[in-house]
C-alpha cells in the first residue's frame, strides 16, 4: 500500500520516499514534483470544450448538420444534411439546445454550456 509519504519510482515502480530525488533501488532520478502533481481532470464539470465549436458549426453550417458531424452523430447529420437542417427548423432547435446546454452528443452526454451550467 502507498503511504502519504511515499511515491512510486517512475522507472522500477517500487515504493520510495516521496522526497527521494534518486530511487534507492534502480538509481534513476525522479522527476521533480512528480508525486505531488494531481491527476489531470478528465471531465471538466464547468465547461465543455466542444461547446463553442458545436455552437459555431450549428450557427453557420447548421442546415448541413455540421454540428452533428462534429459531435459524431453521423446518422442524424446525414438526414439533416439531406433535409437542409429539417427545413430550417430542426437545426434552430439544435442551436437553442446547444446554447442552453441541453444538447446531447452521440454518447448521450450533455454538451455543457458556459451560459447555463447545470
Ligand atoms: Zn526505481
């Protein structure tokens, strides 16, 4: 088990003192701050970096389903393309949904909006 004052050696993986600059087992120098660096957050809960591109795609190229292509919703994107954005109404609904953060991607995850965090 890893204790608070221990870290894993980047080379051999053995538990060593968190302040150790060189691993006593393999002699490999440890990167500075390696143990203290927090894991990069996978999901930013405040903003979705796809939001602005999706919004711009929908705004300018919505009738061609560009935002749906961008978000991986190829099936409905093609339908939208063929119907020119659902006769100009469907893509407007998508645009509003993106703006208010209620739009879902192909995996069912909301494209979170900085305008309306919820
Ligand atoms: Zn080592």
